[in-house]
């Protein structure tokens, strides 16, 4: 016998259907919840299928974003062979089936039938590593997007408070630049502060640079404050907003730095990482993103299929 169990996964629960062999469904379909109790009852059922068929069943389920994660993790720990298929494959199979009614029970049944019709690839352990990398690179992209928007809002406020500040530090968004601005957010604050205080503040924020460098920056800051058209800030709300945006940007920078360390450590464990990184113009972040988004490269037996998957194949117009 060649037993299989189909799982139609949804949010928080799965519909279960078992086959002992092709054309031989076993018992009625039932639902389990994605809890320890529910998944444990599924394992009891799988052991029952194994006892009756004499063989450990394979498990077929659709890729459903993150909904299948607890099921996959739990069953992997139990040593079951998992087959996670693209929903497009099951959709096509459903279209050719005589069963036109769509219910969870029918979908689980069709997944079992699909197991006997198609040569399905088993889920690979390395998939978890690639999914972790994909989650991290996508999170990095999301936070980067939010930080860009925050920087634009920050610049809009800075233009109304201290536009001359932009030229003082080489990088407006460096940590020392942002923290200095947080300490002296207006021309009035800088002009009323002594040169020694400003120098000591900058030196304390950037210990890797010399006192002379900090003193030069203090002088430049004083000169920028003297040129600033807004000697006194009329709207205190701008000062408040400036401080909030600075703290947000610093937090985003910290989060991105942590993500980059995690991405780099995880990507280095993947063989293809250094190969892709060796291509001119591709750095660590892009290499990690390419690897994670492609996933298992052996899914594509032809370069054209990979190109189509990436969505960069040219369109043909008639």
C-alpha cells in the first residue's frame, strides 16, 4: 500500500482526509485545530493509518502563506514526509475533477487524489532555512520603506526649523548627526551654548574621532546657526516632531542593523550565497534576497522557468 493524508489548511485548523492506496479512502474526513491537542490527535490518526496500511503515510498540503507553519513544524518533529504543493497545481487538478463542489473536505480529498496522479517533490528541511531568510529580507525591506518615509517627514520639519544644519555633518542621518540635533534642535539652542559644551557633546557622541574634529564641527554648527533664517522657533510642535522623528530613525537603524547581522549569518550557511555574491553589482543584501525568494533552485529544470517565476521574461504582443 501507498498511504497518504491530505490536509486542507486554513487559519487555525485543517481538514483531514486519508487514503490507504489509490482509490481507497480511509474513514471520513474530519477537522483538527492547530493546537498541541489538535495536532496530537492528528498524529494518533496518522499512526492508525500506518497500522492499517503497514506504511507511514505521506502528508500532502498546499502552501498557504504562514497558516501551515505550525502543522509543518509539528509533523517534521514527528518525522513525517511532507509534500507542500503550489496552490496553482491543486487548482488545475480541481478544475479537471468531476467534483465541482468546493468544500474543505472535498479539497482534502482532491489533495490525496493528486498525490497518486502527479510526481510531487517532498518538502526539504532546507526550506525552513530559506523561509527564515525570506522572512528576514522581507522584514528588512518593509522597515527600510517605513524609514524612508520617516526621513522625508523629518526633512520637511527640519526645513522649517534649521535648514542650514544639513551641511554640518557629512551624513545627515549618521548617529552623531541625529543625536547632536536632538541635543541642539534650534539655532537658539546652539547660539546660547558655549563652544566647549557643543564640542564636549559631539566628542562624547563620537568617541572614535578626535577632539579637534569635534571642535571643528562645533564651529561649523555655530556658523550654520548664525546663517539660519529661523533664529527662534515659533512652533514648538516642530521641535517636538523633530525629536520624535529622530528617535524613530535611530530605532529603525538599530532594527535594520540587527536584521542585517541575522541575514548575513543565515545566508552564509547557504552554498549559493557566495556564488551569487560573486556576480559584479550584487552585494550581501541582494544576494540573500535572491536566494530566499527563489527558494529551492532545483524546482526549476529549465532557466526559462526561473525567468518566468521572477516575472522578467519579455511579453509578446500580437
